[in-house]
């Protein structure tokens, strides 16, 4: 069973970095296109996220540097993370398998899933003093209560 794309080590690292540092859903990271990365403005355009909504999220410098190196090395054309066929992106199951392998290799015993990286993104932004409404926008949430769940805080509404 093939869990990794053709350029696995760099691809796997970039995939996990982007999920965490941009707060992406698994279904969003697999569908990222090269054209959706705005290196100059340090933004990622998410097309057709949950609820078929488009949005922008941030691209942190460490992830940006890794991503630029990855894109340059593999001369990607369409999909940022292409599958075994050039015309297809990797599957969500592939990303889950990459995460599980990395989790096990790191010796993490806690019951975490790849979506935990998205929760960590939101929590770490909040702990750094970022406004909850901005976090809500980055995550693409319609309701602030949903963002509150992600950041493990209680909202007073």
C-alpha cells in the first residue's frame, strides 16, 4: 500500500507543516494548488473549503521557506501534493497515514489525529494574543462558538 507521494520526505514534511502552521483541514491541504500560494504576501488561498467557501490563511516564514524549497526542487505544476498520477492530488487517507507514521516515530502515545494540528494552530494563536475573531477567519468558521471549541476556551457571549 503506497502511503507517500513520489517525493515523500519533502512532501510529508511540507504537508504536516502547512496543516499546523496554517490551520488547514486535511481535505484542504490535499487540494492545494501551486497557484494558491502567494509567496510575496505570505498567504495561502483555500478554494472550496468546508461549506464550499474560499478563504485566505497565513503562511509562516518557516513553512514558507520549506515550501519554496519543495516547490523549486520538484518543479510542481498543478497540485502542491500530487498523487501517484500527475493529474491527481494525494488522498486524505495518505495524509492521515503520514501523520500516524510521524506520530508513532516520535513516540507520541496520546490519542491524537492529524486534525489535532489544526486545533493546536488555533490554540497557539490564542495563547499568543491573537484576536479570536481573526482566528475564526483564518479557520474559516462561520460561528465564534466553533472557534472557541478549537481553542479549548469558553466564550462569553
